[in-house]
């Protein structure tokens, strides 16, 4: 996975500013000696499986134990930043969603239609993640919504530190919704907590119903799967029931909604899903503040 592929080496750019991202240490140029823990390869017939070791990955020159250590260090640091983001979101009663998918799932189109339907009902903003260009952020801004573009360069996912920096450029979101549109990738974003309330996996019916089985970490991490582009189903050989079954094999608790930004199918159910949880977030925050006030009164 990306914690050992060096994807973070290089520069991250946020809205015209750039900085070196040091989240991923470089792999050593060479390794001395022999390490029998170096390869997790399991071979059976014509199948080579490099995902069976302790790190569930392979990188030339790195042992499994070293890869596990690197991953723990990176994810531990990320989780600390994610906790800071989560505390900021909770203080604002801000409902943050991490939208994840493969490239071409229709994520940005779905998001622009979602924003248009939400209108001015709630404060909202988008943090947009892409390796290069600001095309998607410009599409978001065309709806009238605020968007902060993060270009990750060689990076294949957003991390919590990037999101924290982006939040410094957003205000007035109390009680609103923050959409974090992650880099198109069904592997690496699964491991990185951004402080969000939920990960939402968007799967297009043009991609194949077996994606949840092929990329189980992502669908296990997600609380909701949006089965997108359902208006194309009459033209495709796609088994909706099988896809949902595969997703629930990986994650029995995952919610599933079928949607089409083009036809509008399922969009109201998607908006209701957001609104119920956004309202619950606000009520939870009010209750927390009430309990804090009561505790303070008892001390005085």
C-alpha cells in the first residue's frame, strides 16, 4: 500500500501554496545482508500473491517488519492530525464526509448535483483532492459553493494534515456540511482517517459488481456505498443484487443507496441520509454543551 510506495515524496499544493510533504519516509537506497522476512510472496499455480505478509504488501529492499513499522509511524502521525480535525469539526457541529472512489465513478458530477439540490439550506464547502489540476474545484465553484483545491503531486490520497491546512481557508461552516472529495483511488485512502464522520464509497455501475471483493479495505472502511449511474443499468450487464451482496460480505453494516445524478434517481434519499446525520451531529453537540454547563455549575 502507499505507506511504503513513496507516494508522499514530493510536493503538495493547496490553493496556490506548496510545501514538501514529509509523511512518507523514502525507502533506503539499498539493504545490506539477507532478510528472510523481505517478501510475503505466496505462489499457487499461475497466481502470485504479495499480500500475505504481516504488512500485506511488498516493497523491494524492505522487510515485512520494517514496512509494518513505517506504516504504524505514518498512520499514528496521521491519526493525531485526524483527531485535531475531528475536534474542530465537532466544535463547529460540522458534518464532514470523505468521498472515496476510483477515477471515473462520477464522484464530482454527483457532488455538484448534491450541492445544487442542497442549495442554501445549509452552509457547505468542498475540499477537493487531485494529483494535478484544479478542474474539479472549478466545477464545484461553478455551483456557487466554496472549494479548496489540494494537489497531491505524486501522492495517491489525502491525509489529515492536508485537510487541516485546507480548513484554515474555510470559515462560516457552523452546523453545515463539508465534503472531502478524495483522490480517485480505491486502495490508499481506505487507511487514512481525515477526521470525517463517515467515509462514503461511490461505485459506478460501469465499473463491475465485484469491486467490493477486489478492494475490500475501502468498502470495509465505508459506512455508505452509493451505487452511482443507475440510469445506465438498462444498457449494462451489471448485477445490482450481487454487488450489494459483495459489499455486505465485506462490511455487513454498510448502507447502500442507488443514485443517478443525471436522472435524479435516489438523490432525495441521499440528501435525507445527509440531513439525518447532520441534524444528529448538531443535537449531539448541543447535548455536550449542556452537560459541560451543568458540570461547570456544580463546580461553582
